[in-house]
């Protein structure tokens, strides 16, 4: 694990511009930087600058901290993947079972996500990586803004990698017994192998899409904070951040990681007065995100898919048109599809009919006659398979 983490950190430093190899005159020198003369980018200080005949090393404060955290996460994920691979080679019988294949993919997931934005967490120059542009598009901002406020790149990658580790742990708790793990927290091996049918593939694809859309949509709030001071933001902006981004996006993340847990929670919540309030609030966030809001709100920073579509078609702001972040193209299509329509549609489905929506995602049969009440688990609740938790 240590070797993998160090290798990833080294690659990030080289691609991010923190480590540069070059022939320099002179000897070794170490300079501690306490701040910028212009008072800019305070998150980079205190920093360390090391010069040597073979090149130089820049170690800004937050970029170095985020690189360490991401590298540790990648090291853990890759170490798990290697251990699972060794176990599969030793036990040929495990290679024929689908749980083994899923467990191997679970081990690789954090590393694969981190490799997409390799170097982004510690970018200190405009020549960082292509991953910076990917982070900008998924967050609804510009590459130049992220390079100016490069602290967001570190936050983005830390959150994404460690959510991937959470997903890895959830899957390993389901399939751990397949590899002979003795931890009682692992689920017992299933006596039957679930058939890989269309429903299984559809739910897996939907959970992956909800996870990707929910994470990037929730982190877009922090990207907004690079240009808008949250302490002086308007009530309309806070409404969009809380209800459109964090409520709708957070629901998607929880549903993707643990739909069974969310299903049981809604079964207890729906019969109560608080459940009515939660569902109404969730539907409000879904409506404003996926449909349309009236002109005063649209111009104040709260907009939905309908507002951006009208704006892209040239409709005046007096009729609710709001110019989209991106021009016509793939980036705008992905933003509308995964961060507007998908998240809003799923949130609206859960708000209107939580039992069938979450039961389908959890691959369990809905409870006939509605949810159980007063916290007493229904027979179907107890029958939720461990891989849906």
C-alpha cells in the first residue's frame, strides 16, 4: 500500500507541476514561503520551495495536504484490488462466481476514479492535466477559474476518492465471505447466484449514474464558492445550493450507495407528519431543478432545466430564460442529462412514490399496502438482500 501511495503521489507531483526535473546551476536550497506579496491564494501558504541541480519541488500547503490524502486513498483501494486478485488466483473456484468479479471491480474503483484526474489535486501551473478540464465541466465552471482557485481541485478529488472507498467497503462487506474473510461484519456467502438479467444491469447502471451525477452536482456548490462569497450570498442562491444541489444531489448519492437503507428509512418516515414535509421539500427541489422557475428567481441564481433550455434558445430573461454555463455541445448535453433531468426525475419519483422507486433500485419487491409504520420492520424489509444495503 505504501509503495502504491508513493507512486501515485510522485505521478501527481510531476503532472501537477509540483515536481519539475531540469538542469539548474547552483547547489541545494530550501526556502519557506509564508505568503504572497499580493495576498492571493492564501491556501497555498505556508509553502516550501526546494531547489536542486536536478530540478525543483514546490510544496504549497493545501495542495500537498490534498495530495497526501488522495494518495493514501488510492493506496488503500489498489492494495485491496491486489489482495483480491491474489485470492482469486489461489482459489480457482471463486473466479467463476459473479461476486468475485464484482469484488475485484470494487477494489479497483477508487484507483480508476483517481487516475481520471491524476495530478489535478496538486496542480500549481496552467499545464496541469486534462483532468482539470474534466473537473471544470462536471462542476459547471471554467478551467481558468479552477486554476486560479486550485484549492477546489483538491477538495473535489478528496471527496470523489473517499466516496469511492465507501462504495468499495459496502461491496466488500457483501462479498467478503466469498474470499474467506472471517470478519463477522461481512455478509454470509449466498447459496444462490443471482442471474445477470436486464433488471440487474439497469439498476447497476442507474446507481452508477446517480452516484456520478449526485457527487458532481453536490460539489458544484463548492465550485460556486470560488466566485461567490457564501457569507454574502443571496437567499435565492442559498435556496439553490440547499434544495437543488445538496438535497437532490445528496439523495442520489445515498440511493446509489445504500438504497436498502434509504428504503427502510422512508418506510418509517412516510406515515409521519415529518415524512410529508420531507417529501414536499424534495419535490420542490426536483421541480425547480428539472422543470422551470419564474423569472425573478431565475435571474437571482435559481434555475432549472427549462430555464436553461429557454436561454439556450434565445428566450428573454423576462420569460424565464437563463443562459447556460456551457455552449451547445457534449458538455451541456451531459450536464442537462445527468445533473438536471436524471437527478430531478429520480428525486421526484422518490417524493411521489418512495416505496416502488426505492424498491426497484434495491431490487426487492415493494410492500403490498404501503410502508410499515412505527419502526416495526415489515417482512419485506427484513428480506432486503445484503447487496442492496
